[in-house]
């Protein structure tokens, strides 16, 4: 696979959120389209923090903004509930789910395994063109860091990690990654908007792309896993700055 493939290029063009199947009842094409519009919009508001944790979903305001009736919005909220992004409250509408540090730690652990394996596969079977395309994304990421552009850094960072997984060609890994990454997008967005980007993370990306370019399978997997472990601690600390990792572990026990 190559980023020059139009379909793949669109997928890596921006962070890709998991898209759960549409509800069976929504079998009309127009209804599905309206529900998808509501689904993508509300999910994006949650991920970017414009709808913060525990905030109520104001159906009337959203419907007016999107030009929709309440039916497609409510169908969209059902899908978001299956993604654990919203909670449906009996007879009281819906609210945005909290960011759960314990679940996020689990998500990060799985994402680290997926991305490490994808990096190893890419070293073994990636084409020169694929690795060159990955270098282009990395260079954009580094440029954003040097120019102190957090928004562009965030986008390039997500493009880089998603590209590693998509380019490896393992669809199962890509599906697992897509199903979890929306939660990490949400947590990372919070962390990157409240703290400076850690210099160590910028250096991590240098080492990851260099290992992939050398086709160093062991180093690429190790660097990717270590990078995600560091990001996990950074994000969880941003969410709960008063609690260390050890305190959190004791709390969970």
C-alpha cells in the first residue's frame, strides 16, 4: 500500500476515528447520511474538548446548529454510547463520558503493542515509497515542533502514528487501532493544549523514523513502544497533575 493510493491518502490525511456500524433501523440512505453528519460533528466536539467531560448534550442547540431534527442526533448519540464517548441518561438525555485514567492506561498499552508491531512489519515489508511518505509526515511534525505550532504538531503526530499502522498492511491491526485511538485523541488533545510538547517525544519520532529507514525491526518496535509508554505517563499526569503514577496504581488496587 502507498500513500499515493487516493483511498489510503484520504485515510491518513487526518486522525481517523472509529466508525461504529450504523443502527439497523437506519436503513434509509438519507437518514444514515443525516445521522452520520450528527455523529461526526458531536464526536469531533468531544475529542477536541468543546464538549467537556460530564457536560450535558444540548440537543436543541446542536440540532439548530446542524439543521437537523432530533431523530438523527439521537441515533448518533446511541452510536457514541457504544464508543463510550457519551452516557445515555434515562429520560434525561445524554452527557459526555468522563476521561477514565484506568481505561486510558489500558488503551495506551494496547495501542503501544499495535503500533510497535506495525513498525516492525513496516521495517520488514514496507516499500521504499511508503517509508519515504512516512518521512514526509515526520518532517512536517518536526517543523511544527520547531515553529511552536501545537495545532499542526498535534495533527502531524496523529498522521504519523496512523500512517505507520495503515502502511504496514495488516487490516486487523488497523481496525484495533481505529477502535481505540479516538479515546487517545481526546486525552492527547487535552494534554497538548495544557502543556508544552515534551522535547523527548520530538526526539522519539526522530529515532522511530530512522530505525524504520534502516529496516531495524527490533529498534523500531522498541522505540515505538517506549514512546507510547512515555506519552501515556505525560497524558495521565496532565489529566491528574496531583497524582503520580504510583499513587494512581495504589488507587486502582
